[in-house]
């Protein structure tokens, strides 16, 4: 969704990732027909009476990675999602419903949380606010986040929208950019007792017992120039 004055004003994009119980007669999924059927049976009826509807510029993707959906333990193994709260901020702050542990660094719902933490911590360290929450939303098929919002709960020294603009300018929120910034693929090889294994207990934010790159405040010099 796109927001104006904190209210939804437009459907930016819709993504459906769905499987098919019965194979097509040829054994191959007719992706064009599948997409058309889902638009007709799911998307259009749901949005028909909605206050905010899709328009001609709304992006609609059905299985954008192609082929039928394949899931289960072959793709998603590891810890369950019951640890989401302790992995982030307990019950203090809003957070995603997706678990962090048990996923490799290619999963944006894990590393995106790290990038948001990194940005928010640098905003506070730079004196632009005493509290900061950064919200990122991604969709399959697009590298950059489709939404980046900042909430400082009235503590910002400049407008929240201006802070969001600075984050757009000085931070790379693409998956590849996050992997490179935090060196996430190679951190385990430099840790004797397992980098991701240690993160699976005692939370992933605010760790003082181990060095994690999203706790750095190395963007302070860039951001503090804009403090009023």
C-alpha cells in the first residue's frame, strides 16, 4: 500500500505465491491461465468493494519466480516462528510475523530486519531522534523496498519524511546491498563457535556479547550533518 498522511491511499502492488493441487493435463502448469484465474477469482472480488482499490498502474504478480509453488522442509528447514518476539524486540516494538533464525542470508525477511535495525540505530546515534522505528516492505521481483517509512514518535529533530529521504540516500536496502554491507555470507567462516548458531539464542538485536554488524553506528557522520 501507499500511504498519505498515515492513511492508505493506493494499492501499489499485489503478489500472490500459490500452488496448484492438481497438475495440468500436460503435466506442466499453464502459468498464464493460472494467473488469469487468480485475478478473476481472488483479486478482483476482494478489491471490488474495498475503500482503496487497485488502479491501472498497480503491479500484479502471480508466482513471479515462475512454475508451480514448491514448499515444505526442502526449502524451509530450521527453527520455528515461535521465537519472533525474542529475536527482535520482545513486546516493545512492532515487528514482522516472520521468524529470523533458521533462514539463510538470502531471505529478505531476515536480513531486512537487520537493515532496519542498522538504519534506526544510526538515526538515534546521529541525534536525529531519541526513538526511531524503520519499516521496510519488499515484494518478489523488485530489488528495492516498495515502502520505507520512519516513525520517531514525536522525538525527531527533523521531519520523519526527511529522515526517510536520508535513509534512501545513504543506505542500500537491496538484498545484495545488505549482504555486502554486513558480509553475511562469510561471517560464519570467521567465527569459531558459529555466528548464526549463537544468534539463535538470546535474541538478535542489541547483542553486547558478540559483534554483529547491524549494531554499528558508522553512518553517524553522514546523518548528523542534517541535525537541526
